[in-house]
C-alpha cells in the first residue's frame, strides 16, 4: 500500500525500497532528483521511514571496517558475494550495507567473523501506519577498494533491484554453486507440503532478473543435474523454483562438504 508524506508525495513500496537502498550512503541530491522531490522532502521521508545517513559530514564513508576478505578466491567468499548480491547493497561510495530480519542476526555475526571486523550490528524497528512493526538488524561496512572491485566484477549499479549483476565471471562450478547458495540464503525460501516437509526452493525477484535466474537454472542443470522452473508472475516478478528432495540433498551435501556458512534456519529443514 502506498503512503503519503507532505506535500502529498505518493510513496510506493518501490520508492520506499529505493530510499532504503540509496539514502544511507548515496548522493542525496541525485536521489531526490530520481524521485522527483525536493531534498528537504527526501530528508523528511528518511526520518519517517527510519532510514539513517551513514556518511560523514564531508560526504565520505566512515573510515575502517575493511572487507578485503571478500576478495579472497575461496568458496566462502563466493558464498558471501551471492548473499550480498541478494540481500545487500554495494554503494558507489565504498559501502556494503546489509539488513536482515532480527531472527537472522546470526548470519551477520558469521559475516563479521569471516571478515574479522568489530563493526556493531544495529537493531532497528520499522513501523508505518499501515503495517505492524518489523524488527531488523543492520550491518554497514566500508572499504572503497573492495567495493570498487566487487562492483566491477559483477557490473553492479546503484539500483540493483532493477539492474541485476553480471555473473559471467562465475565460470568455475564450485564458485558458482557457492554463489548460488549465498544468493538463495539472501533472497530465497523453502516451501513445505501438508506434512510440513521441505518440498520446494523458491526465489522471487523483480522481473528484470528473469534472464539472470534463467542463466542460474541452466548452469545448475548443466553442472549439477539440478532441474528448475522459471516463470513471470501476475505481479510482474520472476519466480524461480527447484523441486525434488534429491536436489535439496545435493545442495546441502555441497554446503557440508565445503564448509559453506549457509543459514541454519533454512537448511536444517532439509533432511
């Protein structure tokens, strides 16, 4: 449901998400121009939707919080690449921002452990007139060199929601699988049957991700003989699904054999 902020600007879910993605460390003037509003209105909206600016007064990111471990050529690094591409945001100012539901705080702790950083995890509560309060956890890391290299590697743009990354660099099958599992952990979910057993894996994204998900499906079939389906929903989303217990077991075995830090909350249900 859309929301209004004086002077009666219509804030659709897509605009609210853009605000949350870009405001913390993006160019405020450019963001206001994209949204067709004044900068003062943008600031009011950020306050209303509990979105904070993470930049220093001079417009630069805070110092420290290095993320250079993400550049290691390891399967765990590629897992986190996938996770960040799904559920995070790499800014053009050198920031990596990730917001998860409070119940998944452990995963941010795992990322901090991997990167060996002390940056605190911030707890937030989002509430609006039209919905119940949502508790979340937020981690912000800043490393200009690492972010620039990741943006170049995956051709990342500021609006990842409608401009999916380029995955051509994932030619190695183990690296691709690690990336896919990370992406699923960030943006996917398991479905269950009437016996409460895992029966489906689903990833649903903006329609512009259709060809990217299609490419993932092709690689999963060619490299690991894992079949999938893909279709556009009535809402214009690209919906990717994997069925069959044998496929779930293949993925979980890969996680176990390669010590991938996958989300226990999701994968413990695969037995």
